[in-house]
C-alpha cells in the first residue's frame, strides 16, 4: 500500500547485527583516518586538525573521535552530518588530499547510512543500539541517555527532585546476634511539574532473602510524631532537616507489606518545592549471622522519582562485620511483581551500571556532600538520638547521577557464620 512504512528493509543474509556494524564502522574509521594521515604534519588532536585545514573546533573534535576511536561501537556517537562531512572533505582536498581518499569517506558513510536503514531506521536509534556493544567508554553516552530520561520522566510523572537520599545505619541490638537499623530517607528540592500531584516519598519494609517480611510493625520514629486526623501515625519527619513550613504527608499501607508516606497535593515549581527527610529505627530487625534463609545483607533504595542525584550511604558499626566490601546491584522494576529482596531469580532484571560502592572512612565527618545540606549534622543528630558512637561506624556510599526509574538499587554483602558459642 502506498505510504506504508517498510519495517523490514533488505539486509545481508547470514550476518548478525554486531558483525555487520563492526565491519561498517571499521570502514568508517579507516576512511577518516586515511584522510587525516594524508594531511601535512602528524595530526592526533582536534586543535592540530583545526590548524591544518581551518575547520571549526567542534567538527574537528568529532572527526578526530571517529578516526582515532579505540572502541568501534562508540564511533557512531561522533559521525558528523552530511553537510559537515562535505565541508571537511572540501577543505582536505584543498590541502592536497587525493580524491581516492575523500571518495572512500563518502562511500564508508553511505555504507553506514545503509546500516542504519537496515537495522534501526534512524541514527538516534542506531547510536543507542551500538551502545549495547560498547565497552566502558560508553559511560558518558549512557549518562546522557539517563539525563534525557530524567527530563522526560519529570514531565510524564509531574514531579522531580534535586536529590534522593537514603542512609542506613546498622548497630548491634540488645538481643545478641541481631542488629538495629536506623534509616533516613527523603528528598532535597522535590517539586511538582504539574499541579495536584500526590507523591510517595518513602516506602519501607524489612524482609529476608526469600522476601518474607520481618518485624513489620517494629519501626519507631527518631523524632516525636503527631497522629494525623485519620488516626494513623503521621510521617516520621526529621523536622529540623525539612523545609519550612513542613511538608504535609499522609501515611498509607501499600502492597507487599510496605508502609508509604505520601506527599499531599500542592503548588508547582520552586514555590512548592520541599525538602523532606524521615527517620526511623527498627530494633532487633534481623540476625547479622548467616542462616538458611538469610545469606546476605541487602540494603535497598527504591527509585520511583525522577531525580538528578542519588546519595545512598551505609554506616556499619565496626563490631558487626568489621570492614566489608559491599557490591552494588541495580534491578529493573519495570515488570513489577515481588520487590527485591529476594534477589535470587532476578538475574534477568539486573542492569549494567558503571558506578560502584565507595568506602568513605569512619564517622559522620566523612559523609559531607554538596547534594544534601547539613548531611553530616543530620547523621550526628540520628546518632545522638540513639546514643550510638559515630566514631565506630564505617561509611560506604553509592552516588549516582540521574538514576533510572523504576529500579531497586542494592548494596549487599555476605553475612558471616555465627561463632560456636552463638550456635
């Protein structure tokens, strides 16, 4: 039928996308490199190309990236448009580069355009597809995609935040072999893009490796809390570290055993922006020794709000495990279902990330970050409330720009066997 889109263009039979792309990109890189090599002098940097053929710096930078890329699958991010390529080749010809070499560039780019038509349909989609085969160098391009997702998600969901913050503090409990968990969570600069958008800012539960709920009613607020008009305990705000006037919340019981603190409807933009931090402690939350159904400690922050930055801190008392090496894992929650934990069986949902867990040192003095005002002070406030010695806590951090939603971001490490006397 006339005007119908051709969704299955002609392709080379028997060749995979990866092999086809690799062959074409090798041709593009080689053709650009031959033109540069034919110019006077030894050109390896953009400013040298600018000096040789009087190009603008932005175009020269792209051409050098294409010609000298170590990772073939990153080349597509830098291939100039047709008008810019014509300009480059025209100036190269004036410097004596033979037509045979400039024609190779034209042919290689034409072959790349055919690759796009066969496998993607447009250059932007092709660039995303190729990122899946690129090495560690793709991190900046992947971050750019995450930033774009943040912008789109802010509009779609009608809300965004400067920073999402979560801090878990683990301390030996009075009941031997178990631990207390104090948790701070919330947002800095949370604002609505559309009016009358309610939003869950905190969602909490405690479960073992199999997802069985532990101590579902044991959470206690760090600061005094007033009951709301419906008779349910209000959100456990750390008032001193929230914006003024205090943001208004309702607490609801959500699915899968979660308690949820929902920000009520309000003004849009900066006028309605709030900083809201809650603080709770769960006494005797879980055993810190390995058992059949509890093999690892997994601390989770759930990402459901578009935000520019995540700060996720884990503070562990030295008497629990000593120094540990937590691993970072990020799981997609797009499919829904039972949330993490359990982690077993969720392998297909695990996403590639370039961030890692950083060890910051001991005590609240090491936790400063420009993304969370008075962060050190807030942790000291928590330690003072609980009577815990901050100097005895090792601090680990995950910092992530434009985290993907919806995901569960996990810091986890294996638990140790109980000593014989505790068996």
